[in-house]
């Protein structure tokens, strides 16, 4: 009996162990089904989107399904869920992020809260033609935008679309002035609000499905939408005029759930990506084909159709330019710089001058890099205003070097091949060093308005330095420190060649002049900045010198803002601080007259914010101004002639008298002084 009971207990124990091994505890039915599918070599992928079956987007999704299933011989099944069957855009996005929905088509505008850069395609009149927008979305700007989908656990594949937007109203809308006083329906968006406000209209957010009734009731006077939406919602039945403006693109992003994507085998990942991208041209062509049908049907109802002339389109482009500039830091200065370069070079004009700018817009010092770009833009603006009749068409072509030597080298080569390029400004990054390697016969001048580095100052250089070498900068700084009665300092630097070179020069000069350097620390961006700065608080000194050029400068100043008991802060880079910041001194360009005030006022008016670094802005402005004056008064673009201009030699003797921020005895070098940093709440520059 005992033996029988023992055998029975052993049998039960074995059964329990077997169940524990094979039973899939804690897994959902969906995962069980997918594991079963995988064991049998099959996959089921669900594809959701908000558009109906008739749309070109749905037809492209059908082709995608058919092609994937054909190439996998049925081992992969694509299930389509159009027309918001699974929920609205936001609900489907959350499903995809959790891995509950595999494939998603979503309007880029619907991602603008989580990813503000996705407003790119909404920028009105950004490019001259629809083919240009396609080229950008399929090129570098599109790649940069799709990469950002990783931040929300999605894999961006390609841009499909629902067509370009047009204006409707009960009157023609062919110039920006036609919008004055009108109420225009928009989807809720700051960018769209500003778009219509710039033209004197009032933007009114209204749900898309309520738009037609709002137009009929006179709540709003007009709206913007692609033809598919105008036709599908019957908006043309509530409006008398349609202006074919094609001013912005209603882009849809084809995306894959990041969670699901990582579970797929490599060959299937590649198949999904390549199939979606291969279908992109067909999807756009089908949209255009359908649009021609919609337009014919709309016109048959008696709606008046208006097409913009080239001069009218140019009026809109000029009116909308401030919008792109004010959203530059939101959408990405690197993305917009690439777009502006493409538009400039793809559509050349006679009597055009180009100024090249090579600077970091996206990695180490993006805000300083942006000030370099904007300084050149403001110089061109002021130059045009000084002589609007005789000025040629002048453009800035900016390259984002990402602080990489190879990118700066390619930029310099590309700039040199442009016959209308009058010169190049070396911004944040390695271009100044690259310019030293330019061949002797090179005629393209490269101006360095920003970087202080001893190695840049050679006797036989193709580079025109507008800044003093680091040892002279250090002499100026230590002299002013003595005038401030500062006797003990600590240095904070970073792991960049520029910062380390300048910090060494400051330390050497400080010791020579009798200043005590009690500490020198290198901040590590990979470690906690808070911990690193808190340690420095225990060191008693009269001042802390920030020898920082990267984003560590801004982050450090923000930290010190919360610690008003810190010693006097001195920054080797001029930086705008908040009203709450402790006392900060910085090395600044010295400008006579009203130049600085005018440039700062023009900056605020144009870009809608205050500059991050006034001196960086002014130095870039002056570098561009030198190029423009030299191109006007000398033979445009020749290196030797600009050298003559900087040395006050004939035939450019008038140039230096107009350029007032140079150091006496060192023509062409910026005069620097130590002064209170520019504060956001104060429009006037501090004085020593």
C-alpha cells in the first residue's frame, strides 16, 4: 500500500513539473498565436490607418499587402484595417508603440506633440514645386526625420501622402494681402496659427469633421486642405473659390512598431522596408491621378478655380519666410539648412552671390552654430536694405558639419565648385583647420570669425583670421581680471581641442601675471553634470572661468542659476543668460555706434527670440559684411583682394573704415572686452 501511494505521489509530481515546463504562463493570447505562427513559419502583421478604401493611400496599402504576401509565398499575411477601424490616429499610435499594432500610416502632423520636428511638411511655401518636397522627404531631411521616430519606439520607413494643401474661400486668395481680416479654419497647431496670422488673418481651430458646417454657418471664411479632403468632405459645396496653391504637403509616415520590428527576422525586416519604399512613387502618382479627377468634379459644380502665377507664389514665399526661421530650432536647423541649400542650388538665378557657412548645427554646439548662420543672414538683410536697387540676389548656403572633419572637407570642396560663391565663413567645427590645407591656387576666401586656436595662426595661411590666437585672447582676459581685482580662479573646461588649447593658454598667462589657479577640471558629458559642479562648489575662489564651447556651457549656466551663492562666473564665450542668473561676465566683441543694437533688434524681429550668444552673432555678421563689401568694392571672391581689404590696401582702402570692431594695430582682428553677459529681460548690452 505504501509503495502504491509513493508511486502515485511520484506520478503527480512528474505531471506538475511537466506542466510547469510546457505551460506558457504570463503570455497573452496574441503572443501565443504569434509563437504558433512562427513555429509553422508564418507571420500575421496588422496594418492600421485612418483613410477610407477609395484613397490612394489605401490602394498603396493593398499593393503592399499583395507584394509582401507574394514574395513570402503566403508565409506572411498582412491584415488591413482602414478608415479608423482600430481607433483614431492617437489610439493606433499607442497600440503600435505597445506592439499591439504592427504597421501604421499616420499623418506627420499628428506626431507633432511627441515629435515637433514632424511639422516640417506643414511649412507653407517652403519649396518651389512638389517635386522638390518629394526630393527632400526621400533625401537627407526625410532620413533625419524618420530617425526621430525611434524616440517613440517606432521605426520610420518612408513618406507617403494625401496630397498638397490648397486654399478655399468665397473669394480668390492669390496674394498674402487677400487673407487680411478673414477667419480661417485650421487644425490645432501653433505653426498653422502663425502662418495665417502672418498674412493678417485670424486662425480658428475647428475639428475637421465640423469644418463644412462651420463654413456654411459663416463661423469661418475659409480653410486649407488637400483636394481629397475638399472633395470627400464636400467643402467645395460650401465655398465658391478654390486656389490651387500647393503650399504644404499632407505627409503620412509609413512606420513599423519598434517592439514588433525587433522580433522579426532580418530578411523580413528588409522586405517590409524595401517594399514600402518601392511603392512610394506609385502612391504619389496615384494621388495626383485621383486629384485630377476630384478637381474636374469640383470645377463641374461651378467653383471658381485659381492658379498662382510665379510672381504671386514668390509673394507668398517671402511672406512665409519668417515662419520657417522662427520654427528653425523646433524642426531642426540642420534639416532646414539642407532644404534651403537644395532650393538655392536647384533653382539658380542670374546675378546671385552665395556665402557659404560651415558650422555645427546638430551635435556639440548647435546653438552657437545657429548664431553663426543667422549672423550671416542678418548681414545680407542689412546689406540689401542699404542698397535695395543695386544689390544682387544674395543667399547663405549652410552645411551642418556635425563637428566632423570629413563633412567640413566635403563642404569646402562643394563651395569651391560654386562659381557664385564669394567666400566661406568657418563656424563651429573643424573647417578653419581644413582651410589651412587649401592649395595655393585656391581663390575662395575662408573667414574665421569665431575660433581661437594657436595652430590656426601661421605665416602662410589660406585662412583669414578675424580672431586673435588663444595666447592673445588669454592676455586680454587676464588683464581684465586684474582690473576686476580677481586674484584666485578655477578653470572648467571640456574634452575638445579648442577648449583645452584655450584653457592651457589662460592657465599659463594667469600664472605669469600672478593670478592663482586653484583648480582646473575637465567636465565629462558622459557623467552627471550636477555631481561634477557640486564638487567644484567646495573650492573657494574669486571667480570660475568657464572655458566651454559645447552644450555644457548652457547646462552649466542653468545649474549656477539655481546656486546664486556661487563665485563670479566668467565665460570665454559670450552667452545670453536669464534674468535669474547670478553675475556672469563674458568676453564680447566691441562695436562702435549702433551696429550691435541694430543687429540685435533685427534678430529679435526676424527670428522671434533673443540671440543665445550676441558676440558670436556679431562676429559672424561682421565676417559676412566684410565679404559683401569686398565683393562690392574689389573683384568679387578673390582671396588676395580680401586680404588687401583687411590690410587697408588699395583698391579696397574704404573697407576697414566701415568695419569698426577691429583692434587698432591689428586690422581685421575683433576687439574683445569683459562685460556683463546679455540678459533676456534687458535690451541693452551691459558695460564693464
